[in-house]
């Protein structure tokens, strides 16, 4: 047991937990004012629900004794046998319960991430049902594949320091599938303006996400030492490079946007997530800058195509940004930073293929299962609110509340 490692992991857990309310503000500021509270509620409800499900069965499915490389068994159901002593497999210098808590925060925010694709028109009850099923059938298995002892992608040698595939690719592609089944918001096809209601909320959310991401990435070192320090500064550098790049892109096309700079910073955080503990700090600059360029033009293309209303561009930011980050890990990883893996520039070109295989497998599985779950719920519970409820806004129609003192 190492008290310094334990203190750092518990601190990181608190930082990552803060990210879900931060995401609520980030998403909430981008929707119309009549849907602000409903959007915040989507993230906050996931914090509550997934916390409980993680203790009951999520942890054992993701990290429990392996079943054919696909999922953990139920030996640790309800955290049976999981206590204050270190694990012999995971985070061996801290209490296993500290590792349980840390990983719970990852599960929570991953489930909350894809909600940005379906804001302003999904039934709250159907959202909760989809979230519970998705957590069980998508998040927990994919987490086991990549991070679980015996997981098949872990055995293949995939490098994912803090969740490029498990969190961002997984949530991003699932967001796209759910949005396709749900259909666009009223007025989307007609080009109706859907302006953000509160850009300061977006910036506040982005800043708190940036702050919490130090726990997300540097905490994933699971020790308080040099590797955590490398991941910490790489995280900050990528976010800064990406935010500045997005600002420049906006300036080239029109004006330097506050909303764009905040979005870019988050994209940079997404991209560095799988790489933070494997790459030298300087590599965070091209990783972040390229993430902004790719995600920016995917968003531009999506807007011009006007076919899929993936409302807050979760796929462009997290799916695409996470995929680039995972590939970049296969390019820039070096044993000089972490003996656990090397990439193309370190003479290991095969790592790039392994990263690509992990991205492809995660995208294929998550998209198919998410699409089938959405179809099943659409045929049973129904996914969308009624047109009049959507017109009034989900704050009133789903929650009976108004964010701005009765002003719609």
C-alpha cells in the first residue's frame, strides 16, 4: 500500500466526478433555453444511476474474472470480496475500493457523453432505459476488452491510457447510431436557427472539464510519480493546442469564436486521452492541433449535409477525436515515456495496426448494439416526445420546470 498513490487516486476520482456536472453545463449552454434544464438533467441523472449500477454489477462485468476475453463474470457482484486491500491485478499500490471508485467516474461520464446527440427531443424515461441497457451491454464489455485482465483487445496489445476507445470512440459512435434512429429535431431539415442559449455556460463547462481531465488522464497512471506528471502536462498542452487551432480555423472562415475555442479545447482533451501516458509531451501539440482540424471539418461537413441531426456533434468531437487520438498513440508512443508500449516513430509499425483494429472493433460493436437497442425501445416505449411537447420544450414537458424564472 502506498499512501501517496492512494491520495492521488482519490483526488483524481473527485476531479473526474466533477467532469459530469461540467459536461451538463457544457451541453446545457449549447441548447435552446427551453431545453436547458432537461439537458443538464440528462448528465446529472447518469451520475446518480450509473453510480449505483457500477457498485451492483458494472465493476465486476468490466474488471471481474475474465470470461473468454469478452466480459468479467459476476464474482464481485455487489462488490463482494472487494475491499480495502490492494488488488493483485489492478492498481496494486492502492485499496481496490479506490480503483473501483476511480473507474466508476469513467463509466458515469461515458454514459453521459452520448446524451448530447439526442437533446431537445428524447423522452426522459426512454433515455434512462437506453442508458441502463447501453451501460450493461456496451460500456462494461468494451471496458473489459481493453482494460480488463484477460480482455481480448488487451491481449492484442492495444494502448489506451485513459479511454480513447473505451470512452470516446465508444460514446461517439453510439451517439451517431442513436441520433439516426431518433430522427432530427423539429425544424432541423428546414434550416431553423437553433442558437445556444448561454455560451458562458459552455465556457464554464469546458473549463471545468479541462480541470477535471487532469484526474482523468494523470490519474490513470494510478501512481503519484513521473508518469502522472507526463500525462498531466501532455493533457494541458493538447487542450491548449487544440483550442488555439480551432480559434484560428474559425478566424479564417469568419471570426474567432468563443464557442469554437471552448469546443476545440475539449477536442484536444479527447484526443490526448489514449496517448497521455505513452507519448512525449511535445507530441501533444500535433495530436491536439490535428484533432481540431479533423473534428472541425467533420462538423462543417455534417452541417452542410443536413441529414443526421447529431445535435451537439458528439461523434465529430468524441468519436472522430478519440479515433485520431488512438491512432496517434500508435504513431507517437515510446518506451522512453512508458515501457508498456511503443509506436511507429519508435520502430513499432504493428502498433498502428493494433490501434486501428481496436477502433474498428469498438465502432462496429457499439454502433450495432446501440442501433438495435434504440430500435427496440422505439418499438416498445417510444423514443421521442410528442410534437407539441418538443415545441414547448423538454424543461416544461418532461420536468415541469423552467430554467429562467418562467420565461420560455
